[in-house]
């Protein structure tokens, strides 16, 4: 049942307070402390009553000076911000609180109330938070990329040094509290937008639209620099962004594009077929000649396999065999084979395929094809021409053989060696006596002299109308050759004109028997033969 005794509410509030409370006298001695203060100091109240509060709690800084101020001013004072208690077991407690004078109605100070609140964990958390913020700030500052935060009203709230250095034209406006539009317009005043061909208002509108659409990545040119922009929306409606100087990367990209276009120009200009395909047969690179050969486009061929292109099955088989051989042997492979064009015409191609291996070992197939249709047609024409020439050569040889046989027959008929009597041969000469004919006459006549054992060989020159030095020399040589075989050579039929020519030429006929005509030569030869028995 509830007690009817009066309750001291002040004493109850003192003892039930969750905050440590101590009553001090004017000298700073502890008059009383509540259970919370006992728990804080880990000391029973009876033990510390009567002790100076600075000795009991080992307060730092000491409370003496602050206590004197409170007693003098009769007004409460807060404890110093760095106030700490050094308690038993080397325990240090950081505390907040105040000293409040308890003044009675007569104006006398009955006691001083020391209110404490343990803020050790709070201070540690605050310090940890400050340390973390400092580390985060240092980390953001150490980034070589720009970092920036704008609030929901698009006002600048944070930026690192790299961010400001990326926009030297906007540096004057990059200040905490300025809006994003302020920064953009400052850049326009420094003509940062002129390269774009946009007016200031168009440039500002475009940049604001990008800023208000976070999440996308933009690559923008600012003056002579290229900057990549990436932004994200914060929970409070603000915006955090990264800015990366990609000038070197962009220049490398542009240089790579120029090289790619140059390679494309080369491939579009050279009159040969060039392709590069991967191990699976997909085209990675083709020349314009290749596209034209198959009636397609460069873009239409890239990414396709040969099976996607219109051509004969035989050709597809050859291409596949060459690809497999290149990858299997990792050696160049060459072939000459026909290619059927979309218009139905056949082109002959000389194709060389070689393995193309990247640094990581990835293998591709490089094919170089040369249209040799004209060369092949020329070779076929030359082959046919040579065959025709060989045929004509054989025909001419056959005709020449006939002529030679006819000439031999004519020579045989034109210079017959006649045996007019036993031991007497006669050779009538008609026409010119050149080197070939003289050699032929000499050979035939000498052979007959030996074969028949003739004693006389009559050379009749009645049919020779004129004699030059060469003819005269031939006649003399024939006579001398007959003499070497033991027979006598006789010249007959020398007419007046021939005799005059031979004298004019100084031909030496000494030792050569001559007669006016063939009959006289025969008669003399017969008389000179020994009588038959």
C-alpha cells in the first residue's frame, strides 16, 4: 500500500538521475554523490565523502579555479571541453558537465552541484570520424583525377586540387558556394567554348543538361584538353563527379584512327586481294579488291566467313584446305586457283596464306591474292604461239630437207662425173663455181678417181662463161688434188674470154694440161693410156 509519509522529491531526483551528480561544499569537498557517480568512480560514496573532489576524481584540469568563479558569480559554469577524470585502474573518462551553485532564499550558497556525463565513447567516435574524414580528404586530394560535389541546388560543396587544375579557365569561379552555371560561364568568358562552334548560351545549356543527367559518361574537349566526365546522384539530391584528363589517351586514339584510316587507304588502293581472318574463319580485315572480287562491300565482308560469300563449292573447298594447312603447319601456303565472280566470269588468283601470330599467341591467317588472269591468258597465248611456231618450224625443216635433197640432186646432175673410157673420167662444168660447188666437185671427182682407178680426169669448163680469181683458184686446186692421187688432171673447153680473164688474173697454169675441147682431151688421154693386152 502507498505510504502516507511525505516524499523528498529532490532527494529522489538526485539519487535516481542517470547522470553522475556530486554535492560539493565551498571548499570543494564532496558532501554527497548519487549512485551514478559511485558507478563512474567505482568507489562507494561513504569512502569519498569529505574528500576534495580533485583528489577523489583526479580531475584534469582541476576544478578549484572554476569552483571559485562559480561561488563568486553565483552562476553556473560549464566544464572545460577537454575535461577528463583519471580514475582507479588507470581509467580515463572524458566528461562534460557543469558546476551550479545551490543558493538558498537568503542568498547564501548552501552547496555546489557538479553534474557529469561520460562522453568518452562519444569523443572517441567523434575523433575517429574526424580522422576518417581527414584520411578521406587526403585520399581524395591525392587522386590525380578531379573530384567534385555539388548539392541539390547545384552549388559547389567540395572539390580537390586536381579538379581545379583541370579547368584553369574556370579557376576564378571554382569556389565553395558558387553554382555549376557560375563555373561554366566563367569558362565561356575565357572562350573555352569557341572550338565547339556553339554560342555561349548553347554551350551553357548543353553543359547544364549533362550535369543534370548524372550516370552517363561524357568525353568533352575543353580548350586544348580532352576530359572524361562521370557523375552520380547522391541521396540528398546532390551530385558527385569525377573528371579525368584523357588528352593523351584521346591523342593516342586519334593517332590510332589516323593509322587505321591510312591502312584502310592502302588496302583500298593496292590492286591485290588482302584478308585477315581469325582461327574460326571470321574476316577481321579485307581490302577493297577482295570486296569487289566477290561483289560485296568491305563492311559487308568483315565479321563474315567465306561460307557467307557467294562463290563456287570448289573454291570454298580450296580456301578451307589452305586455312587448315596454314594453322596446322604454321607455315606459308600458296595456291593458284580460279575464282568465279558474281558476273559469271572466272578470274585466276595466285594466293599466298601465312600465319599471323600476335604477342599473346593468338593466331590469324593473312591471305594475299594477286589476279593473274591476264598473265595466265598471256601464258596460254604464248604457249599456243610457241606451239604454232614449232609446227611452222617443223614444216620449214621438212621443206628445207626437200630443198636440200633437190639441191643434192641438182648438184649431182649439174656436175656429173662421167667415165668416158676405162681409166678416163670427165666432169663437164656449167654455170658458176662457188666454194660449195667446188668442194662438192672435188669430193665427188676424187672419190671416183679412187674407185675407178682412173689415170686421167678431164674437167671441161666449156659451160663457164667467165672466170674470176676464186673460180680460177678452185680449178687449179682441183687439178692439184687429182695429181696427188696419181692421176692427171686436164682442163678442156677454155674459150677466148676465159683464157683472157685467167691471163689477166695472173693464174699460174704451169704444170696443168689444157686442150681446146673435151673431145681433144679424151683423145689425148686415150692415146696416153697403155695399150690393152
